[in-house]
């Protein structure tokens, strides 16, 4: 597409996963890796593959995403994890929905490609949060692990969370602002390398769910 979105990849110690992740992104789309205080060679691997790199030393998913938004200059921005678990082939259709004016925010709904890809504790926590969102009128079944929207609109939405609660606060604020949200299935597979900082353990899932649940009170 003309003027494709910038793809923002928030990354913490994703040197093992990045080569496959970057290779699977839409050809010709600009890529910005936000190195969120990695102790491995995440930045070096990203640069070697042709991606732009900025650093955000303050740990936190939301901090990394916000830094990416501030560094972006494109009209649209796409955000997805840097672990290669989400099928980036969904991005062009998602971006088209926003560019064509059919949606203000395009989000993905994870669809596991095999058993064991999505641990039960992570899936249960996500389902509970998504159910609460639907009760508030948001047409979603996931907490937007992959999304596309206008850069300026995202900044003006004023999301404050700089940790795991960022995606949930984004959806809550988008709903309150009357945004049209379009959800599309996205294949979800095992990460391309490394270990999950959230869903890889029950403790990580509980911590993330706790942070997000606080936003719903």
C-alpha cells in the first residue's frame, strides 16, 4: 500500500526471535524496534536486519510502545510483539481498514495454531478481561496484542499506563472516545525464540492480569 504504517516492535531481550520476526513483516514497510533495556544484542540484531532502533531504558511494555509512537513520523502506526508469535500477514488488511475509514482502530484476535501455544493461565486471564470489555460495549475478544491506528489519534488518546496495562487502557479509552474498533483473527504460534516475559509463567500472567484489572475498577 502507499504510505504504509510504521511497524513498532517493543522488544526486551528478543535477539533470538528478531531475525524470524523481521523477515515475516510486510515487505517495504518501515520498522522501528524499541529496545526496552535488553541485556542481549537485540539492538544489534535489529540494525543488522535493516530496522531503525530507539532505546527506552524504562522497563515496561507501555513505555516501549509510547516511545515508538513518539519516534514515528508516519500517518498510521502498527504495533505487535517482537517475538514472532503473531502472523504479520494480517497487517495489510488491518491497515487498509483504518486507511479506508472503516475503522479507527484495527485489532487482532489471537487464534492458536496448535495446542500448547497459548498457556491455559494466559488464555483464561485474557478471556476474563475481554469479557469485561464486551460488557462495556467494546466488540473485542482479545486485548489487542496487534493493532493499527492513526499515530496522532493514538497520542491524543492519552494512554498513561507504561506497563502491562497499556493495551487494556488503550481499548478502554478508545471505547470511551467512540472509536470504531474492527477485530480480525490473527494466527498465533509459538514464539520464534527466547522466553515470554508474561505468558511464559503463571506468575507473569497473574502480574499482568492484576495490573490490567485495576484499570477496570
